[in-house]
C-alpha cells in the first residue's frame, strides 16, 4: 500500500467514525435533572404540573428532551436550590423566592402585593420576565432562566387550638417566613421561622400553635392530621417557578426551546384550575374529618389587607436601595394581574 492510499483510507475511516459519533450524539437525548424539595402526590399540584410539562416536552420532542425527577431534596436541599441550578448541580429546580429574598428582589413583588388568583399571577410573571430588566438581571446573575411559573393557591392559617378569627391569634406562636412574619406580627402573633419538613413535629410537640401555609403543604407534610382549625380566605400568593440553568438551556435546539416555551405558557390555565379545585377538595376532606374550617370575615380580610401598606413601603425602600424602581414594578404587576382577570 502506497502512502497516498494509506492517507485516503485513514481519512475515510475517520470520516465514518465522525459521522457515526455525530449520529449517536444527535440520537442521545438531553436529560434535564430536576430537583424538588417536595414530593410528587395528588395533592401537590405544582409538582404534578411540572411532571405533566416534562411528559409533554418529551412527547413533542420525540424523546430528544427528557426530565429526570429528584423529589424530596434527594438532589439538593431547598435552601441550596438557586446555587444548585447556577452551578449545574441541578439542571432545573423549583424555586420559592420567599426563601431567598436577597437573590430574587424584584420577583418578591408576588409575595408582597396581596394578589391571589393563580392564573393572573402566573401570566403576570411571564410578562414581567419577558419585559422587565430587573427580573432578567436576577436570573442572569444565577446563570438561569425561568422555565415554568407554578403559583400556589390560597393561603390558609392552620391551628391546633380554637381559632376562628384573627383576634384569636394574639400571643400564639405561628410558623411564618418572609413577609408572612410581618402579617403574624401585625395581628398580635409570634412568628416562628421553620422549614416545612419541621412543621409537623413542632405542631405536635406544641413548639408552635399554628402555621401559615397552603392546603397541599398541610397534606404533604402531615400537619392536616393535627391542626383542627383552619382559616381560609387570606389574601396573597407566593412566587414559585421552575428555573433552568442557562448552559443546559442553550444545549437544547432552538425549535425545541420554542416548543417548551409554548407548552409552559399553555399550562397556565390548567395549573390554576387544578390548584383551586385541589384547595377546595382538601378543605372538603378536612371538614369530613371533623376539622373546623372558617372563611375569614370581611372585617378580618380588611384587617389583613391593611397590613400590606407598611409591608409595601418597606419593600419599595428595599428595591430603591438595590437600584430597582419598586413603584413601577408594583404598578405593572398590579395592572398585569388585572389584565388576566384578578379581582380586588
């Protein structure tokens, strides 16, 4: 074999190997490792929405994009979720911004604005994400982007003691985090910051008397069994979203990125409807078990809403210190939620 023949043969073999590896790489799915501090169950709508989103993406992509689900803090702790996504320990994770307000300053408008409607909240989050630099800057600093907003449903106050109105909370120790603590202080309670996995034992042992939470959380963490009095109709919502690492996102072909965005936005209505139905179903079940469930009076609703004024003043001052126009963000968020049907 002469040198020319040997070189051509070697190049041909190399091209065949390269083509084969390219085909293999193209066939190999992009696996997105998803982290969640909660569990998957029929009561946790946000987790079911995420799973439905992942299943639909896998179906529409023909298996080119898949999700690997890591529930119950099996991949990272809730407190570490933003940094886990930033560093790529997790490709994506559920984020509850109230757990880390310094990391998500503008996003906390959802936590302090007192607007409940989960559909209106979710759609407003999309528009703010797309149009407001303060929201984009936050995610850029974490090497991330929003993949799917999953707002919660109604806030409920859960107690192991007879509590049927806000005045009954005076002097009671109540699990509350972030802005929740300001509200509990405002009605004379004593806020106690606890992560949700510690709530059941705290209630059981009498370390705390009550919890600011949500019906699915009560079911998931078991304190629905030991709280006998529930107060419904508390105004407000929390900012929850699935966040994905930008490097992971950029590995996904553009056509699939567009499809994933369409799937995510298309789930806003079904997520909201499932959330509201789930809240009502849980409360009906608890009534059947003998729990006393009370809708707060209009007087108490007005009392709670009145606590938003000083909270918003403090929030705007914090935004200003960070170079963010809090007045503008709050007004735009309010206008957007009205646009999508929120009632005040």
